[in-house]
């Protein structure tokens, strides 16, 4: 029997809707909220309001692009968490109301699980079991993916997420929000070995990124005290060196996890998987260590509803539906 699912993502500052028909993505519309730029970060209250304004046009466009009418839908999926409570509430309430009106089931989706399952939208697809380095603005995890809906977190950050470290470093250098992609762009013309930033070694497969922020702050203070133009004169080299340190921190633990589990199917997922340095380093590791590396398309790295849709597809096949009492879970675990 045909399944046609409308999926909604509203966990942070992107309002997105996608339609998936029998496991094939038919549309994926993303409205990125520009309102946060002048504040230098996401303002939760403004994110909720922007979701409220965007959700109907975004859903209408997703249905139109997919050439699907509401009455053809067999389920509605939404991101239940993790994310901002007010932002999640908009997607959750919208999905529940629409499904109630259409008398069809709802499916709740974990945002981090969806980042990982984005690898099953297109080919090539990783084989189970695989390791996934999930790197976003809110998370940094090494996940053992045993099956579509069976995942185990092997290690994670004990403080800041790596996306946060990119964004905060960019902010310290005076770059506008969102800093991660811009730092990446500037780093491409710089020397990654010009400056050294610490690679913090945590126990097991865990990470820590708060120390590097302090060391960047001290580095900037010390150097600008001697030369006020230091940052502008060396921006590309500073960006490249920071990026290098962040990537080295990630890859150090990923390599140990791969060696200790004996798994060579390795994926990356989440917003930071758009980073050009990380993508290149993954390809180098693939050659050096015989890994099969899976890197998502740019469209599926940062937040999008297509990844919610593909996850919902597997939950639909498993008959895994939510109750109308479902509510957002801002700290939802994998
Ligand atoms: O997955 P995502 O869109 O949202 C969350 O679930 O958090 O990830 C957003 C994060 C932000 O911190 C952003 O700066 C970072 O991903 N990011 C990047 C790049 N593109 C996005 N960081 C470094 N280099 C990039 N090219
Ligand atoms: Zn995300």
C-alpha cells in the first residue's frame, strides 16, 4: 500500500516541510529565518514566531511541489526533539491538528536520528552496522548505528557542541552570524598549521570544546595587544588553524572508535558535515585507513524536513505511530 507522508521540521531556526512517497522524497522546502542575524545567534522567542508565520506557506509549497493534495496523505510526521521548546511546539501542534483533521496517524521523529538517516535518502547508502559522527550546532556524538531505528551513542561532547565552537570562534573573530560556514569559507585560503590550538583529550569517545574557545580568546587578546590589526592581517590563517584543531579533535576519537569496534563503514551527519575541511579530511582517512566514507549532500547536512521524512518512512513501515498526546521533548535522547 502506498504511503505518502508530510514531514515537518521546526527544532531551531529553519522551518521546513517535505513530502515522501514510498520512501522517495518528492519535495523539501526550507525557510531559513533571517531575523536572528542582527542578534548574532538564534533568539528562541523570535524563532517560534517565525515558525508560526512560515509553517503554512512552507507546508503548502511542499505539497504543491510534490503535486500531492492533503487528502492523499497517509501520515504526518514532526520533529519531537531535541531542540527549542517553543520552536518544536509549532511543528508538533501543526502536525497534530492537520492529522486530526485528516484522521490520519502522526509520527514523532528524533532530530538527531533524522540527521543520521539522511544517508538513506540517496545512494550510496551505508551498510549496518556503521559509525556516524553527528556534528551540529547542538550535538557532537559518535553513534553506533545498528539498524534504521536502533542506535547507540558511544561518545559525545561534555560541554559545547562542535558547531557551537565554530560559531563562537567566528564571533570572537568579529565575523557575523552564522559564523561556522563563513569561518569555513575564509579558512580555505589560509594555512592550517600557522597557529596551534589545543586538542583536548577526554576519556573514552567523549569530546570537550569549551577549552579551545578560551584559548582562542587568550590568543586574540595577547596578539591584538601587540598589534591591533592582528586579526584582519591574519584572518585566513587563524580561521584555517582553528578549523584544523576542531577537525583533529573530532577525527582523533572517530579513529579510535573505528579501530576499537572494527567498523569501517563511517558516516558524518549534521550541520558541520557541510564543512569543507571535515569533508576533505574524511576522504583522506578513507584512503589511509580503508574506510568506506559517507558524506551527505549539502542540502541534507543542515536542518531540513527531508531527513525527518525518511526517518518517518521507516517508522511508518515499523507501525511506530505517536499518540495525539505527544508533546515536544527539547532534550530528547537518541
Ligand atoms: O544541524 P544544524 O543545521 O542545526 C542543528 O541541529 O544544530 O547545524 C548547525 C550548525 C551551526 O553551528 C553552523 O555554524 C554549523 O552547523 N555549520 C558549519 C558549516 N555549515 C554549518 N560549521 C562549519 N562549517 C560549515 N561549512
Ligand atoms: Zn540539526
